[in-house]
């Protein structure tokens, strides 16, 4: 199991521009690449810039993932083609910084959930991943950095 750094944060709700889709796990990488290019084009046309790294939010389905992939933005994007406005929730979150190949991220999710439960809290809502390393410019997966963000309820 990987060892990861986990911190608690309180986040404000964040406007996003995304492409959504139901994706088989083996096709996620291709989907993300297409989604990010579509969102970048839509943002350029609307004279918007991302305010943070690309992300993907995963909603578990029946064997597939319902995925929203895109970028945070500082104002609501106008729908354009397959790009729509969405948002990431505010509130208390646990953030794990995972370093390594995406195919090994499952262990980091387990550690993150265990960390939340060990504090008497419970996960609430779907997690998302912030991709801090671009595989196109850093091809060695051993150095890829991903933040996994898990909203949780402190019960307070």
C-alpha cells in the first residue's frame, strides 16, 4: 500500500468547466485527454483561463464511472458543444497527495477513507482528483503527483 500525505482543508465552492461522460475504467485516460482539449478550446473562445490544475470527479456507476473532467474557472462558463458549467463543492475535505502511476492510486483512496473514518467522520459526496503533473511533459509515472480530494462530514 502506498504511503501518502493527508491533510484536512476547508474549501469554498468552485465553478468549473467540464465535459461529462460514462466511461469504462480502461478508457478513462483517453476520455480525460479529449475532455481537457474540449474545455481548453471552449475557455479560449470565451476568454477564460483555468484557475487551477485539471481535475476529474468520479461518480461510481454500474461497472463504469460517470466522470466530469475539466478545469476550475473564476466565472461560470457558457455551454459550448460538450462543455458545460459545473462546480466542485465547498466544505471540509481530506486531501491526499499521491505520487506515482495512476494505476496504483487505488491504495491511496483506501488510505484516505481510513484516515477520515479514524477521525470519527464519514465520507460525504464523490471524490475528485487534481492532476498536478502533466504526463505529456513528465513521462516518468514514478514522479506524477495527484491530489485526491474526499469531502467528509465531521459530524459537528
